[in-house]
C-alpha cells in the first residue's frame, strides 16, 4: 500500500497550469492591449478630421467617450467595474463558511437601483459633468469639492491595491508563481490600454473581460456540479450542513447579516458604490441621454444579480466538493480567498486551457476595476485639482499629458502598495474597512445636496468632517476587537474525516477572514458597543451623521433660502417641491403687494373725500 501524500505534496500536484493555460491568459492580456491601441488610433483620426477640436472636446473624448457611447458596452462595463476579484473569490468563500444569508443582499441592490434611477442619476446627467465632485462646488462651495475629491482619491488608493492582490492569490494557487512577478506585468498592460485608449478602451476591454468572467464561472459550475452528482446533491449537502438559510429577522444590530442590515444598511452600502462613485457615474455620463442611462441601470442590476447568484452557488459547490475534508483546516488552501481557485484546479486542471480561462476571468475582474479606478482618478485630478488651481486655461496638449501621466503615476503607486497589502496578513480586513470610512461622509454630502436644500457649504463641511472622524474611530475599534478576539465569527459545520492525505490539524485556526464577514458575533461580555454592529450599517450611519450635523449647523449659521436655490442641483422630486414653494411665495408676495396697493388706494380715496367735505363746509 502506497503511503499517503502530505498536504504540501497535494498542493504542488494540483498546480497543473500548463502552456495552454498560459496561452489563454496571455491572449486575454493581448486583446486588452490591442483594444487600447485601436481606440488610441481612432481618437487620433477623429482629431485630425476635426481640426477645430477644442480642449473640452478632447477631454470628453478621453474621459466620457464623447458622450455618445452605446448602452450595451456601458452596461457591460458597469458590471465589470463593480464585480472585482474580491467579489468573485470572496462571495463563494462567504457562502462556504457562513451560509447563504448574505445573498439576500440582492434585494437591497434592486432598491438601490430604484433610488439611483429616480433621485441621483437625473441630477448628474442633466448637469453634464465629467467629475461628480464638480457638483459639490456648484451645490456648496469649492472647499466641499476638494474635500470630496480627496476622500475619493484616498479611498481608491486603499481599495485598488487589494483588488490587484486578490486575483494574484488565485494565480499563485494555480501556478505557484510569486505574486510580485505576475502583478506588475498584468498591471502594466492595464495602465497601457487605460493610458492610450481612454474611456472607450476601458469600456470595450470591460466587455471582453465580462464575457470571460461569465464564461469562467459557468464552466466551473457546470463541471463541478456534474462531478459531485448533480444539483440535487449540492443542495442536499448544503441543506444538511445548515448553509441554506431562511431570512434572519432577528433584530440584533450586532449580527452580521439580518434582514435589516441587508436591506436597510445594504441600500446605503450599494449607493456609495454606484450612485455617487466617480467610477460608475462617469460611465452613465458617457451615454447620450437620460433614457439610455436608465436603461443601462436596469441592465447593470440584472447583470450583477446574475453574477452574485453564480458566485453564491459556487460557494455551495465548494462545500459539496470538500464537505468531508475542509481545505482551510488542512491548509491545502493557505488563505480563504484561495478556495475557489483550489476547486478550479481540482476539477479543471486536467483540461488544457480551462484553468487559464478561470485565472483570466479573475484577473479580468481585477483589470476592469483597476482601469475604471485609474480613468476616474485621471478625471478627478484634471477637473478638481489641475483645472481648479490653474491660473490660465490648459492647452489641449497639456490636458492630454496630465490625463495620461495621472494614469501612469497612480497605476505605479497601486502596484507598489501590493507589497504593503501582502505584509498586512490577517489585518487585511482592516484596510478594506478603512477604505469605506470615506464612503459614509461622501454619501451623506451628496444625499444632502440632492435631497436637503437647506444645508449650505459650511454645514456640509462640518457634518462631513464629524462623520469622517467618528467613522474612523468606529472602524478602528471594531478591528481592534477582532484582532484581540473579543469578537469572533462562528462558521458552519465542517469536517476533515474524509481527507486522503496527511496534514497537521490546525483546530485552533482563526476564522477571521480578509474578504468575508461572519453571520454571528460573540463578545466577551454583553455590553453593547456601537462599533460592533453589522458592517453593512457603517455607511448608513456615516451618511446620517453627515446630514444631521450638517442640517443643524446650517440652521445655526444661516440655512440656504429656498427662493435663491438653483433647482437643477436638486433631485427631481425635491426640485418640483421647491418650484411649487417658489410659485406659492410669488403668488403670496403678489397678493400682499396687491393688498398693500388696495389699502393705499383706499386711504387716498378717504383723504380725497375728507378734503371735499372740508371744501363744501
């Protein structure tokens, strides 16, 4: 009888990434680079054909595609930008460890689409902006524009390195290649096509990358489901282990996932990523009219719901495959985000090219998010910093150089920060949480802008800064409790009794994961702490603090007068209310003036009568 392999030998044996897989991976990168070159040449031809091209036209062509993009590629780009590698790898891990409760967040995504459709999008689209933070200057003042832009840049620089790092883990699991070897090469391709091709290149590479992501996930699900015995077997094992869950109506704010955190907190969580994000709004603004933008919203919602369902089912599939030999406890998967890549290498590794398709799909998700982030940072830096502080208008050449150099510089910074992210280890979740600290204040500032007309610039700034400080304290304290063990997450049942290899039993392994959150929280004492509530409430709390403090401060310092408000800066429903208020004021003032005139005329008549009476006497 042959001796059993140990876990390290099994891990190495699964790294069957052959030359056909590398070919598929390289073809994906090459196609992205070719698309970038194509649109760079197209922009040059258009510039030569229109010799009267202004600097504004050049900006529009590079940053918003000339505002004449088609609905389908924009919808695909929105999906690709939103579905990062963290989503593709983190959602299956969440379902594998903690069950399907998280998937009910899809309901809040639909509600978010409604709010975006009717309240936020009409304002930004009617103003025809390039940077969404231009809105803050029009609505409040220049300080608020810079405040919003700085928060966006800070959040992006914290988030994008993690977006790059997560798929590098998948590549490392599949090939054993050091992440710092593949990350710079892949990112250089992304920086190249984003730099030379502008928004059109980003959008059309997103189309290719979305199709690759979708194909890779469908392939994994179909092959994996067949291997474990069909959908019924996947469902049976998930049901027996308690991973199929009904909605949790328990009104406990400290539970990670309840109906209330998923639907109420989830709406704010989605809004900050879609309704006010430069990354997403820039795509809606590239469409020619409001009807096209609203159609793109509907297609985006449908696409994201599809991907979440695919990722959630793949989490159940991972459990069905490893139900009696948990790869996290045996350390076959060294990190939580390597569960799906491990499954892929096990079920597709023997088929040349298919593992390469999956890795290409995961990197496609990362590249789409990175290219979107770089293009958006280019727009924000140009509009909110260079043009705001320039003493004279920038020439077309200066504008082009600034936009491209910003992409190169920030791309290099993001690649460099991957080294920092790797060293963070188990506190990686701290970085992800801190990157969301800015989202609460930002959502509050924008929501107050479109929905609460009384809030003025100073009030919004005080509210935003107060919220930023409170959210930073809240997130740091929450992560400190995680690190100290004061809070821990219970995972669903798992076993190692069916393993056919030897391993060291890490029974006391920490279950705190980088890109996941547990369904149940246990504290060392029963004292309630605000920072121990579900992380989905964080953005909502941050935005509410901003709005409440901003409103109080505005009334103390002197709130905006509705009569002088530019209603184009308000949401359509608020716009109509303010317009009716103005009309009533005009009518009231007109009636008062008429009454005053009538009173004066009556007094004059009385005087005349008195004089006539005196004359007769």
